[in-house]
C-alpha cells in the first residue's frame, strides 16, 4: 500500500508539468501581440502627417495597451511557471527582476489584478478621448468593469493583508 501511495504522490506532484505547454502557448500569444504592436506602430507612422493630435494620442494609447497586455503575459508566464511548475535556475541573480525575487501565489495574484486595472484604465482613457464616437452605454459599462477591477484589487489586497497578519 505504501508503494501505491508513493506512486500516487509522485504522479500528483509531477502533474505540475502539464502546465508547461500552456506557458509555451502564452509565449506564442506574446509573439502575436508583439506583431500587433508593430502593425499598430506602422499605422501610426503612416498616418502621422495627416492625423490630428487626438488620433495620434489614441494610436499611442493603443501601443501602450498592447505593451501592458504583453507585460501581463510575461508576469503570468514567468511568475506562474516559477510559482507552480519549477524555479528558473538559469537566471543569474543580477539579471533577476526584483518582483521575481519575492514572488509567490499571493503576490502573483496582486500583480495580475493591478495589470488588469491598468489595462482597463488605458481602455477607459481611450474611450474618454474618443467620447463623441462611443455610446453612453458602452462608456458606462467600461466604467463599471473598471470599478469592478479596482474593487477586486482592493479586496484581494485586503484579504492578503489579513491572511498575512494571521500567519504572523
């Protein structure tokens, strides 16, 4: 019976490697978003001479939006792999980003929700700049979603703080 238990525990523990191909898929998603960034950059440069300030500002916000999604993907790929699959041993200490030195499931959740709030904020800013071309219902929905992300972030941070205090 003990050998069956050991085999089961080894299987459960090694099942974490099932996530590895998912992270490879997210890397491919990052490549797709990088291509999207350069397509948007090309369009912005192409219309530069004939565009007004608002159009250029919207184009730049789109570039920022794409960049923030890529940042989110990188946090999920590296942080998720590091936290749930395996430590990345090939990173030299001096090359390791500060956030990765103190990453765990809790800090990863906070980083993800903050990224979502930031991305939502950029999208909301784009809507406000282009408010005359967007329906009131859509703007209200965006504000509601943004507020939901903010409230979720605050509640998550609060619950982590309470949990941290109870553990110490």
